[in-house]
């Protein structure tokens, strides 16, 4: 009976998706000729290409054969299906003084197709050099595609790549393959060889072979000498997301553990990620392979899945019982999508342990939010978010994320604003620097929450609806207050990144909403401009809340309250381009807000794959 209910629910959800999709497909994919004529000139302006966010010189970097951006709008699921993409995090890693980034790439165009593993290297995760393609279809086990995967460092220091190969035409039949460096003494790891024993993991009969992909970094647990890794999958006709555990002594023979590490009624899990984090508030990262038996009590685990039906990255914090090979989230309702790495455009991410700085680094892919035809006209699509250091908050309930410190080397021309009160309905421009490529850190101080509006209980768990319903321009009680970025001189174009504070009857803890509202980001009429939002878990006990926003021409990437809530948005201004981009602090709330300190820096352009 339970299974029947789940199936009916899924069929219903699917119908809703399709209904939403057909509407958006109609909007986004008119005939190519017609749409190309409509591509606004500003979209193809090279000045909208990002300056310091990772991207190759041209073409697509990605996710899968289709992209869906899902959102909740007026209670209705809407889905944008975009059938061609470029760059997703396949395998970030560190080797012999170099960071390596392998990513899903279409060498032939700005849409998802012909996917290979492109390869770039860096000394600092900021300046990048493009190398030759690392892995491309060349054996029967990957003849029809080299999809996502991960790198694992062996005890002797050499890396191994596991990746998904598509080995049959038509239906995407997926297997897992292994590749080794041809010459481990080359720190650039330019060439990779695929042993004859590929594929090393094939789906057993009870697994849906078209939903079986993206092996994780492998780890050793206990003294049994076995490597473990996860493969993302779906069960119950697609209704359940599953992370299967496979074990091996030699990376050649792999056996599935009978029960999955974890599964939930969410739909297909792509790109799973599983790693330990320190539970005592340490910001240092942990190497999955070095969690000693004694330290286990000081460690929590994070399981992330990239949810195919929504195209967002969700995670839970929990406990890993390695004897039982099971993971249990601390929050029994955690699988119901309480926590996201990023409440904006951020998908198919991966973390890696960086031994050079003893930190865990999270890297996610952000696709465009224009249309396929715009991408074709631009000749490029897809960027990487700024790599983020990630660790467990002292509360143990959620992760904190912060741009890696290396990005600060790009800062120059600092401008500050101190102890400036922004009165109700007012705004202040931050001048003295160019802000189309900038890093802004600001601390807001609230003298009182007396004016905070009461939160409608129906919206108490739905940040996106709360934000989307009225956006940044509503006159609130405490907030909306925050930044207008990539704003034109007269502010007819602007993207708002803001907070709004609510009170809840019977609780002394305020509800703090963080939101990005790009609905006025461009005068071009045909842009997809979803608002994005998440709640910030804070008591506001010192009356302060901070915001950091990385602005990069068509990216607005924000970190609320020290990295508790993050939102990345793609926007395509038509006026606020290059030197015409302005930055403001605004307050649309009734209560005054003080900027105790704002510092804004212009950002230099690093080496970016030769572009
Ligand atoms: N994109 C890859 C897949 C992965 C998906 C193919 C994530 O391996 O599941 O390019 O978007």
C-alpha cells in the first residue's frame, strides 16, 4: 500500500513536471533561426563572460544530457529543460604541488554533447592552465560517453580515476571504469590509460542500468583492507534515490554490499559525495582515509546527493556505521531536503581533501540561466562556482562554506563604508571602485527587531515562496535590506541580495530570510530570472548579520552569516555591463539598518585556461 502511494505520488509529480516543462520548452526553444534573431546583443557581449570564476575559453562545461532548473513558483513546479550544456565537477584533486580539475566538457560546442573529461591544473585553485583532454571515449566500455566520476589517492600517493562509461548506443547503459596515470612522475598527469579489465563495475539485474553513475572517491574503513565507493542510482521505478556501496581490495574486482549505504524517496541521486567532518567546530578538513578508530566519536559524516528531478545539491549530516556499511542522518526528516549547499544555481558538486592546506574544498557547477540559443550564440556555457572551504558548524547541524582564501589575492582598490545608517526606503551608492568584478563584505547592525513582521506559518518552511512572492522591493518591517549589485546608473537594472527578518509567535528566535532577487537584473525581456532563497539559522543575538558577495559580470555568488546560507545566481544585464555596473546598499524596511562596516574590492582577472 505504502509503495502504491509513493508510485501514485511520483506519477503525479512527473505529470506536474511535464506540464511545467512543456510551457517552458515552448518559451525557451523556439526555432533556432527565430531565437537567434532574438538573442539580445548584450548576451553575446564578451564583457558578460566571467573574469575569475573557472571556465574554459569556449564551449560547454557541465552536467547531463539535459538540464532542468526547477523552482517553486506560485505553488506550481516549473521546469526548464535545456538540452545542451558544458562543465561539471568530475574530479578535483591535489597531486605533487598541483591542483587538478577534470570536468565534463563538449569540445565541439556550447551545448551538452560529445562529453569528454577536460583537464586543467593550477597552483592555487584560482589561476588555471588548460591541458589536453584526459579521458575520452576509446574502449567498448565507454564508447558512447565518459561521464562523471572521481579521483582517489592510493596509499603510495598515485591517483586513480573511476568514471561512468556509457557502453551501449541509444539507451544510456552505464558501467563504471577505471583509469590510471600513464606516467605518475609527471605532476601534470597528462595521459591516462584504461586497463583491459574495464568495465570494473556493471549493474546487476536488480539495478536500472540507465540510472547508475558517478562513482565517488573511494575510502578505506577499518582494517579489512577493502576500498569502498558509492555509485548513485534510483530504485522503485525512479522514485527512490540510492547510494550503493561497492567494495574492492584492488580497484579491479568490485562487489556490491547488499544493502545500500542510504536511500530515500527523493528520485535519482546523481554525483553522490560522502566525507567526514570534524564535530568540534574545527575548520580543518578530514581525509576520508585517515579517520582513526579512536577519533570516530569526534567525527560526523556528510552525504550529499545531486537530485536529478530538482537539479539541486542536498546534504544531510549523520553517522556512518562502517561495520554495517550504513549511514543514518541525524535529522530523521533530513532527506526531505532541509539543507542545500547553495540555494541558487549550483549542481553536481564534488568535494576533495586538500592535503596542502588540510581543508575540504567544495566545488560546484553553475549553468547559465539564459537559453540554449543564447549559449550557442555566445559560444560558451557553464562555469564553476568559486571553490569553497567547507566544515561543520559548531552546532553540528549544518555546514559552513567560505570562498577559499586564495581568492583574496585578486582583491585590490579597497573602498570602505563605516557606521552608515540606511534609513527606511533609502539607498547609498558605494563609489570609488569598479564593481563588475568585485568582492564585497558587509556587516549590518539592527538596533531593534520591534518592527519585524509576523511570519505567515504557511510560508515558514518555504524560503523560495516567501522571497519569490514579494521580492526585494516590498516595504517590510526589518528588511528587505542588503546590496543591489550589477546595477545600472539609474538602477532600472539591479540584482538584489538581501535579508528580511520575521518574528514567530511564541518564539524568541527570529526567522531570517536570505534572498537573491534578479527580477530586475536585465532590461532584456526574455531572461529566466528565478528568485532564490534560504533561511539563515541565527538568533541575531548581537544584532548583527554579515553578507559577502562575489560579483563577476554574470555571476552573483553570496555567503550569508559567515557561510551558513549561500546563493549563486546567473544574471545578464544589458546596461550594467563592465564600467557601467554600480553597487548600492539599500533598505526597504521600516526599521533603520546600520552598515557597521562594508569593504569592497575590485577583483583582478587571474589566468583562466589561456582565455
Ligand atoms: N552529468 C554527467 C553524469 C551526471 C550528470 C554526464 C550530472 O555523469 O550524472 O555529463 O548532471
